């Protein structure tokens, strides 16, 4: 949006006035004194000027000097300048815009610096006083009463209107600046919130990937070390599975950390697809190599899942089975998938002793650790629910209900 030269010059004058207010005030008062002096010398054709020049000059000088205090005391400046102007008019001097210059300036600053009721009260009183003085003055006896009163009325109305427009413009600019600052703060807060959410999401991904694969690798390595002398062939098979586990961990870590390196370059290498329930057989196989037999049961007709729900379901099952591998004393677990019209119910159960389950031992306070907390956050992020805790007859159970479609239609998959 372009700005007119007049507006640019006005903005520069206003900026200079804000930086050097006293200099501007002195210059304006000097200019107003010149106007008042010139106005006191004007008379109608054929009329004799009043013989009271010194008195008129003194009053007009006081009226102009009072304007030096208009910034802190605009009401006092109006009262003093109006009283002096009315006195000079009563002495018989011709009422002209030059003679009214000090009181017009005072009314302008009053309208600019004060509120509307104050401007209306002082402005109306000043206009009435000057109009009455003009009506009874001897300098314009040959003019009609209407001409003697309508002129001062409109001349004094102009600075009030101009001052009111200036005040409204300043209020508008302040409102625009306040909205811009609020928008900037809102953008910064939104950016910080998005950064925090992204950090939490990446932290959950890293926790799921690292905790699951390291737990499996640790179990596989321990089983292989136990069987290396008694069953070399089975130990060799477990070590081969261990290589696949570490390779899978590296791939998922690369896919997760690759998000941090994305720069929007279309030539950059594409990331791997988001994991989902289609990779559940790989998860079951990895747990089997770690010594935990996982049985998967499905109820209802499987339905297509949105990418976000598919990823969340897989990560919750992965974390639950990781807890079975790390904490449970049992060697078997069951994963149940139940499809209905609007949701997917996932249950991960192990039948360990009552004192220990897939989760931490009761009473340790670790039940609300990062694993369970991460599963619960994932479920809530798409409008689902999750419950996790020891079973009354022993073992541990994780149950989550996920909508087939997330509540947020704008969701997109995150690898």
C-alpha cells in the first residue's frame, strides 16, 4: 500500500514533534504571536483602530504564552487564551481568524489531548463566550447580528473537528499497532507450541523405537548366551534374528531422525512409510526370538485405518509387548484386535504371576513411567482411550479403544 507525499510529510512532522516537543512549541507560539499582532492591526474600511495597542498586545501575548503549557494543562491553556481573546474583542478590535489564532490552537490541542466530553464542554463554553463578545463588540456595528456571530462559530468549530480527527487517527494507529503486536505474540506462542508438540512427538517415537528394539536385542542376546553351549543351532538362529532386530532399529531411527533433516527439497530422499498393523507379524516374530510367544486374535471384519490411527495402534502394541519382554515373568502374551463400526479395541494381555506383570511391580510408582504415559498420550491425541494396570488374577493388561478415523480431519501421518 502506497502512502501519499502529504501523509509522509505529516508523519515526519509528527515524529519530529515527538522528539523535540519544546522546540515545536516555541516555534508555534512565536508564529501565533505574529498572527495575533497582525490581526490586531486589521480594521474594516473606514473604521478607526482602537487606541489600546499596548493593552491588546499584552493580552494576546499572555494568550500565546499560555499555549506553552498545552501538553500538561490543555484546559488551562483554553481558558486563558479564550479569556484574553474575549477581552481584546471587547476592547473593540476586529474579530478575524488571525486574532482567533491562539484560541483556535488551544481548542485543537484540547480536542487532541482530552476526551470527547471535556472537549465538548470547554469548546462550547469558548464558542459561546467569543460569539457573545463578537455580538456586543463595537468593531462590527454596521454588520448584522447573524454575520457577527456565525463567523466566530464556524472558525472555532474547525479546530475542534480537526483535533477530534487527529485524536481518532492516533487511537486507530494505536489499535492497529496493538493488534500487530498481539498477532506477533500469538505467532510466537503458536510457534513455540508447535515446537514443543513436535519435540514430544519425536521423543515418543524415539522412546518406542529404542525401548522396543533394545529390549528385544537384550532378550535375544541373553537367550543366545544361555543356549550357546547346549543348543548351538538355536543360538545361531537367535543371533541371526538379533541382526534383524538391530537393522530394524536402525531403519526406524533413520526414518524418525530424518524428519529433523527435512528442508523441503523435492530432491531429498523420501522417508519410509509409517509403520502400522500390517507389520504386526514382524513384531510377533521379533518377540518370539526373544523368548515370548505372542498370539494375535482378530474379532470382526478388519477395516481400513487412517494413517494416524494405524501408526498409533502399532506403537501401542509395540510398547505393550516391549513391557512384556522387559518386565513380565511369563513367556506368552495375547494381542486382541476387535473391530466394530466406529472403533478398534486393542487388548494386550500376559498371564504372569500376580506379583509381577507386563508393567512395573505394584507399589513402585513406576506404573506411570514414560512407556505407559506415551501410550496414553498417543491414544488421546487421536480421540481414543487407554487403560493399563495389573489384572486381579495375575499378569498385566493394556486396553485401548481407538476411533477408526481420528477426530481431527486435518491429521496427517507422522513416520
